[in-house]
């Protein structure tokens, strides 16, 4: 692959998804795009770059971006955010007007384990939420991942990663060698294709936002842009959860770390007033 082809493909991926591909990622392009190259009958990445420069390459471009998206997820990943959520949701429920649901956004949700983990937390809280409805929105760039998430069917390996056995027995039904999320939990989650670089205002406002292990793939300007968007969409007393290796420091002054919590951020008072 020539440097020009790499620069073109990397620019395309960044413009469409925000993901930054550095020069040492050539191997990743070759590995992940191999099936696409074979299907299209293309001899290599230079030929793919040439094909994508042509008119009417929109569908192939979307496939390129989806193939390079990292779809890594597990139930109750990292643990701490969900422990914090258990303490947070009753407080938010008590502060909302009667009949108003709690809205939670799982951004870049991949195959849905995070959103279903949130649903399990809400279901387990039960009476502590005073009968308040919880609405969860799971969004992702990949329609293939969203289809998997909506189906709610997971392998034995997937349910063994972070899911306590008592939760598995209570909220899943075994189907052969796989496990399906209960109808009750599936009813709590709505799935929608969404790119974090797009205008998110149509999604509405949320009490809680999970956007974890996504910013690590973005450059600093894109991180700032996405964090500013999240700050504008979360309630003044709500929380934004980021990955353990992610931070808002030096990127935005509209979110500040929640006291004593790792990976949990609250709207800064000045930002909350402005919104």
C-alpha cells in the first residue's frame, strides 16, 4: 500500500467516524479489510483506495468504516461505573417530576452488553426507583452490531465475561449453546444507528450517558467536540461515564470529575446554568 493510499483511507475513516489511524496501523487495515477485498475481487488496499475515490462508492465507504470500528464489549465492564449507577439512579428518580422517565444513553454500544447491564441495574433496583420507568437508548455506528444487540443472543463466552451467574439465571434464557436476554430487559432498550460526529440534538436529553472507551480512538479536537456535545445533553444533576483511561482534563471545562469516582463526570455548574 502506498503512503498516498494509506493517507486517503485514513482520512476517509477519520472524516466518517473520528477514528484516527496512525501510520503504524497498516497491518490492521490489511487484516480487517481482507474479507472486503476478497469479496470485491480487489488485489489490495491500493485498488480499494482507487475504487473509493470513484463516484457512487458510498455503500463501500460505509462498509470500510464499519470494518475498522473496534467492537469490544462485555457485561458490567470495569464494574465501578455500574456500582456508582446503583447509587445514582434512586437519587435521580426522587428528583424527577411524577411520570417522567429516567433516560440513559449507551453511546457506541457495540453488541449491547453495556446497555443490557444498565437495564439489569435498573431492574434490580426495583422499588428503590419508586415505580419510575427507565428508558435506555443504545446507539452505534455499526448496523451489524445493532442487529446483534437487538437480537439479545449471546454466546457462553460472552455471558461469562463479567456477568454474575445469578444475573445470568435471572435475566437470560438458554437457547442451545447460547443465552437470550429476557423480553422484559429487551423492552427497556431502544436501538438506533448514530455517529458521534453527527448532530445529536434529535436524541433529546439524558439523565445518564455512557460513552466509554470511545474517545481513545479520537484526536484532541474531536474529543473536545464530542465531550462538549455530551455535556450539553446530560441533565444538570446527571452523570457522564467515560472509560478508565479517558479524561476531560485539557479537553473541556463543561464536565468535571465526580468526587471520589473514577470515570464519572458531572456537568460543571457554569455549563449547567448555560444550558
